[in-house]
C-alpha cells in the first residue's frame, strides 16, 4: 500500500509540473501555434477551479481528473519540441505555486450555462407543443 501511495504522489507531482510547463509552452514564441493551442486548452481546463464534470457526481466526477487531464497533457507534450519541453519542465520544477486559469473557469462556466439554457429551451418547446 505504501509503495502504491508513493507512486501516486509522484505521478500527481509530475502532472502538476507538466501543467505548469505547458503553461510556459503556451506563451513561448518558439512553440508552434498548434502546440500552443492544445497546451492552452489543456492548461485552462486543468487549472480551472471548476470542472466540466463536478466532483460531487459519483465516479464520473473524478473521471476528468484521472483520465481527461492526463490524456490532454500527453497530447500537448507530444506536440511541443522535446528540447523546449525539457526547458519548460525545468522552469516548472522551480515554481513553488501553480498559476490559476480564470479563463478556463469562465469557459467551463459558459459551457454549464449553455447546457442549462439548452435544456430549458428544449423543455419549454416540448411543453409548449
């Protein structure tokens, strides 16, 4: 059990470091535009204080944290040139506190509001018919 816990903590630290490294990548002019776009989306979602699937929903609430975010990180890291990614990872390792993405939070809130409005509109149309 102790070995599993140690491995899980190391994996979580790696994920956090790579999110911050991708934050640097999204702002660096040496990174190709498509890699910047993917990195920016991954970072915005990973650092957003609001999840697409709220954590209070059993099982599915943690699905994004355990599957979606790591897969996004893997995809974004593969698009950034290796030399640059190593540089960004080194910079991220020195950073004590991760940045927050208020833009990512705004996007997730907008998605939730849009979904709620769509559901209300569909219900209203069904009721009106």
